[in-house]
C-alpha cells in the first residue's frame, strides 16, 4: 500500500498537518462524508480513533515538515514488521464490507406471522433436534454430516424469507430446556434475519444461519458450570477458560464436519474486534470476514438482553444503545446501525408497556412504521394477567377504553415484573 506519495501511520501517531487519504476500513463504515481528512487538532485524531487503528497519509497533501521524518521512519517500521512477523497479520486475508452492503435482493413478506408460525415452529423443532444429534456426535468425537445441518437451516431460512417475524417470535419465546441449544438457535435466527434485511442472496443466508448455529459449539467442551454463563459476569479465571471455547469450536468444525471456510471463520472470529482488542488473534477491521463482524454484533446483543438466571438483562433499546456506544471498542459502525434497523426499536417477542399502563408482547413489525407494531396485550395496568389477551395493530387500533390512542410508552427487559411472555403466546 505504501507508495512515494503515501505512508502508513497508526492513528495514535498522527500529528496535526497530516492529510489522511485512506483508512483501514471502507469510508462508508464511518460517519465521514468526504473521503479525506486534514488533521487540524487533537479532536480530529480522537474522532478517528473511534473507527480506525491504521490510516494512510498523503505526503504531498500534508504539511511537508510534519511528515518528512515520519515518512522515513514509517518505511523502516514496515520493513521490520515484515521481517519479524510482528503485529502486521500479513498472513491473514482482507475483506471488505462492500460485499454485503451492496444489496442484491429485496425481500418482501409473502405470509402473515399467523400463517407462517406453524412452519417456523416446525423449522425451530427440527433445528433443535439436529443440534441434539450434533451434540451427541461431539461427545463421542464422531464426525457429523454438515449437509444434514445445512438442510435444517435451509428450512429455517425459507421461513425467514417468507416472514422473519414468525421465527424471531419463536426464538424469543420458545425454549427447549437446553440453554446451549436455545442460544444457538436464537443466534442462527438473528443472523438469518439480519442477512435478509441486508438483501443477501439465498445461498449466503444459509451460510450465515449455519455459522450462527455452530459458532459457540466449542462451549460444549467447557465445564458445565461455564457452558451457559454470560461473559459479562465471568471471574478472571473463568474468563480465561471461557476463551478456549473458540479453539474448541474450531477443532470441532474442522475435524468433525465439512464446514465451509465462511462457517469456520465465524466460529474463529466472532470474538475478534475491529480495533484489534478481540481474541484469539487480535485481528483488525478488514482482516475479519463480514459474516464474523455480523456474528460479533448478534453475539453481543444477545449477551446484553438475556442476562443471567439471577440477573435481568437489558431492555432492547438500552442494548442497542450499548452496541452503538461500543462501536469505538471494536464493532462495525455501519453494521450496528443496520442491525438496529433490522430488529427495530421494539424487537419481535419483546415486552412493552403501553401508555395505558398495560403490558404487551410485540408480535409483528409494520415494515413502514416500526414504532407501531402489532401487539398482544397480556396484563392490565396493575400487572394482572388478562384471562383473554387482546391482539391489536397499533396503526389502526384507535383509542383505548380511556379514550386515548394506544401507544408504546416504554420497552421492558425479558421477565419484567415476573412476566413469562411465552405462557401467553406459545
């Protein structure tokens, strides 16, 4: 990349007067509208730190005396890193998000949630069943047929193509009683829906769904006390042990299956971060496969909203805000924004509080008015369950018994007020 006109500079080493002509990621993944930045203050450098680790400086367009010595030094540093093999990661391929941000498909709902729910239920059950078989094979160290898992994910994918809300509802409210299975299916569904939202081709959706199903498969080789524990609440020694699940997962999908390269990369890279602070290899930005970057966002989101058995998770709106706030800590700015649009301000299956004080479950999105979903009102203002819950569409519901138009006042975390949403719908 280095030429006579450009030098590679770490953002921390930038100085005022330098002209940044290229980033270590596409410009579209940052809020910069113009491709090129003249560093005029420390604030400019601090802003760049949120999105980049390395940049390229145009020597001719910079203040000459600022970059003259730096240019010479940068060449030496680059040569040394190639020789010594230090943090250059030169052996890793590079990827661009352009491949998934250039929408190739436009999907429309071909069925309502009610009509799709039976098929989504069947697909969910089949996915849980195949995961059970895979787990048995892992315990016996026997190779499993990845084509069978792919066929099941294909069925789940077809349901999500017809209407993603049905499978999203199942993922939020349906449980098998085996948390590893439930987490794997939730991840698969979220990634399939995310890919559909981005307009990825049908074949690519299946890869995403299969990668989501298998990306935490290595947890099965951890002590049972750790297998379902959330990373946010791990003790230091537990965290060190938990990190081993990535290597375990890589061993499983490469030795016990014929998984594609993309699936393997999702397993290996979903804990990597764009700023190089992830694990296991400390990769940067475009060294990460786009599907791995999507998987990292879904993994973080689910970690935030589901909590622990004795500790409530975040409200979806707070979780999305947390993701956006943590862009500077290694998540893709562009993909976080796209994911937030995909799941919506009131995700399918989430609990909400109405302006009447009643509690409802979000059943389906209205694609053009996401803040006015279709809901099922399950509790009155005193949190007492209704004998006969009422389903309404907030776009057309009209006024409530008090004469005020129904509206969502607040979203709620799962299990708020001790409410078990699945009892009311599934």
